[in-house]
C-alpha cells in the first residue's frame, strides 16, 4: 500500500513538473542542497587529477612544455594576422555605419554534473543566476559551440547540448555561405542538416559555422564538420550528417558568451544616433572658427560709423571699403552708380559723402 501511494505521488509530481512551473522555486532551492552533493561526488576525480599531476614524469613534462612552446609561437603568429583582420573589419564596419560586436565577453565555467536521463543531452555547470547567467546564453569550449543555457539556479545552470533531439541551430557553410538548420539526433557524435536541397553545393569536409540568424548564437563560431552527404535522385532533399567540432563528452571547462542582447533595430538606431553625434561634434568647431574671422573686423569699424551717420546707407559701404575682408562690396556700389545714367548731377553729390567719410574715420583713428 505504501509503495502504491509513493508511486502515485511520484507520477503526480512528474506531471506537475512537466506541465506547470509550480515546482521551479522548489527545484531552485533544492539545487543549493545538491550543490554540496555535486562537489562531494566530484571530489575523488579532482583528487586523482591532482595526484596524477604531482607524480607525472619529468620527461612527459619536458615534452609537453616543448609542445606548448611551439604551439604558443604558432598561435602568436596567427594572432598577429587576426589582429590585422579585426582592425580591418572594424574600419569596414565604420565605413558601412553598422554596429556589431567584434569581441564578445566570456566567462569560464566548469562542468560539475550530467543529466542521468539517456534520452536528453544536458550538463550542469557551476555558474548560475548570481553570476549573471541568463536563459539562452551560448556555451562553447575550446573547439566550438556546445549548446545553450535552458535552466537557471542561483549557483548552477543546466545546458542543453547541440546533439539533443529537441535542439536546432541555424548554420552556414564556411566555404560558400550556404545556410541550413543543424538539428540534434540524440547521438552525441552526430548532427543532421534538415531540408538541404539535393543540388546544394555542400560536400564532405565542409566546416559549418553559426550564422547568427536566430539571434541566439553569435555568428562565426564553429559548429560541426560535414562527414557524409547522401544524394538520392528520388528525393528532393539530400541527407547530410555532420560531426560536432566541440568535445561534448570530454570538455570539462567551458566558456559562457555574453553577447549583445539588443535587437537589430535598436543597434541601427544607436549607430545612427552615434553618427549624428559624431557629425555634430566634427562640424561644430568649424562654424565658430570662421564666424569671428569675418564678423569681428567689420564690427570694430562699423559700429562707430553707424552711430555717426545712420541715415546715409552709403557710409557703411565706404567705411567697410578700407577693410580687407569687405573688398567684395565695391562691385555692389558700382551698379548703384550705373542705375541713374541720366541724372549725372545727382550722381556727383553722391560722390561727396565718401570724401567726408574718410575724414570721420581719420578723426576716429
């Protein structure tokens, strides 16, 4: 009787957990208790690794040191080229007035457990909500993408791997940019590309990288390598199988990628606003620099002239004639003199005021 009651209770809890979110707070609090259990169960493995590293032979350490030195030199050479390419990419994006992340922020996490269910591919890492982890955050190792965070707890998180049968990721062929969807098969060493045309340009050995179209995974990270392409003349789609580049069953230390969560419209608006601010800042100093050069010399000579002879419009032109910046104004005076050709006597008295104007300016000097 007791066994029957416990069985019914367990079935009821599983149904409630699967269809409702009532038990999520309970699971979150239970993770605090289970965290110590994870640490205790992982303690023997860490002790064994520490002992093995302490008693490693000297020859192995020397050989490993030489290998790491050579790899470091190769990686430094590649980093120099990548630095130049990164700077070139930044300049091109500035020319295109686009806003995109070149380097994402990452944080190291450690694998502390695996889901015992053989039909789901999930792992548990030692970073949780208190560390800034969010749902849907990409996770990768040293070789490529591994999956995304699907469940948060205060100090731990569950990660759904790429090979899970319920997971899919948009990818593209690195060789020609062909887009496709890579779906998990339940096999930890195989992915499948769904609905790839039989005539598509894809072949064995092609590298598949994330395309970034799903707004979840950043673009450009390795996902898988095409292992087999089967063409069937009677089927519209080819069968494409790929092997994940990440070591899903062997990686212990992972990377959490903190990418930009803004939408494409928000990034475009921010880029346009930044460009407007840049234009305003770049064009602003030019106008004040030119205005004083043109305004200040006439202002020093025109203010006394306007006070002495406000009724004569020709006086400012005469007073501005000695100034060098206003040398372009005498042509405006010549058409004024050419308008009354019949009244030559009226033109002669107009020539007398300029004689008195230099006198006034001379007295002011």
